[in-house]
C-alpha cells in the first residue's frame, strides 16, 4: 500500500508552499487509495509550539486535507536513541569535539584555498586518550554520520535519474552537544518505521535525499523508498517562501475570504505542465492528479 507523509516542523504557520507539498502528497495518496500521515517534526523543543501544531491542523482541515494517522517526533526520542546507538556500534556515527568557532575557522581556511568547505573528519583521527582529555576538559561531543563517499543513485519520480556523490558533502551532524537530534536521523527512522513508500517534498531536500538513502540503508539494509522532489514555489521576485512570509500564510488567505477549493485548485497545478483549472470538488481534483506533470523535462 502507498504510504506518504507530510512532515512540517511546528515552528511557524503554513505558507502556500508547505500547503502545496501537503496537497500533492494527499492527492497522490488518495488517488492510490493509500495512507497519508501528518507527522510533526518537533525535535526542536524550543522552537516547536503547541499553537503551531493546532494551526497546521486547522489549515489542513480548512483546505479539505484529512489524514489517516498523526505522529509527533517528540514522542519517539527513545526510538531515535536506540537507532543512534546501533549506528554508533557500527562506527557510522562518530563523536566530534570542535566548537562552532573552530569549524568556522576551518571553513574559512578552505574557502581561502578555493576548496569546498567540507568537514575534514579530523575527529575520526582522535585517539581514545585524546577524546578522554577533551571530555575531561568539559567538552561534550556532537555526533556526525559517516558518509560512504560513493555515488548514490535513485530514480526520482519528478527529476528522473539522480546521482549524487556523498564525498561532496560534509558528514552531517545528527546529534547536537546537548543530546538533541537534528532532522535527518529521526526522519529516516520514522520513514522506515511508518512504512513510508513515497517521500514527496520540495527540491530543496535533494541533497538530503542522497544522505537519507545512505542512512536508511545503514538503519535497515535493503529498505525501499521512492523520492519525488518537486520544484519550489517562489515569490514574484524569485525569492523563496518562508514561514515568516506572512502575506502568504494560509490563515491570511482564509481571512481574506478566499475559498479553499480555489486555493487547492491553484496549488494542485501550479508549477506543473497542466493548465490552472477550478475543480468542482476534491474528488475531481484527485481523479485528475498526475505527479509526472511536475517533471522538469
Ligand atoms: N520537517 C522537514 C521540513 O519541513 C521535512 C522534510 C521532509 O519532508 O523530509 O522541511
């Protein structure tokens, strides 16, 4: 069965770009009689707010998007810790002790040499004595995932054949010094545990896609997921949309008196090869939906 997820961080209100990602996932799931998960990526406990969780639920409901299951990452910390421990045992997560200033200095030096600012893996060369010394001096480690430095290839349902060599990326930090998780590992663990079959999201996540495929294979070898990275919407001057882009928040569109079906009709075809049409209802929109129309080719 097809399983998709829409995974907002509840750190702000939904803007039309997020809503479009939610809608495309929902239309895809409903067309395939699959399941749509609303997942709150709320591992950042300082910035995630209850009011935004409620706001996102309200905005989706207003649009006519329903969900079959709701998940919150903040409730699954033990599971992520177990997954991280397993990766540590395999040597795929390694402790690093550089301060932000030291890392910035390294990056500056590389840029001055016209080299890409990729992390040099100095922490991998530390002996256990050196590590103990750092810890005794009060340094706490952050943990990076050790990329395989190989070509990761996938057939993206929107972008076609993708190839990305992970030697071109810094080993990503997955656990901060205070023990909290960044986005990558919880997302991979959830996508596996929840049986997600298709990850449909904005193309700003393409590089993450390569990292996540490697990480997925490390967490559960052989697991299969399909990606679809959809071109992003931009403002009139080409600028990206953000949660602070207040005028394009769904709440504002609602307050202006726009009809939800007008908004979803527009979003369902914006950036695709299809003409913009107003649908009579969501069922008609589902029947019409075709993910391949978002292709770049
Ligand atoms: N929380 C992530 C975001 O909002 C989810 C990205 C994803 O779909 O994997 O960007």
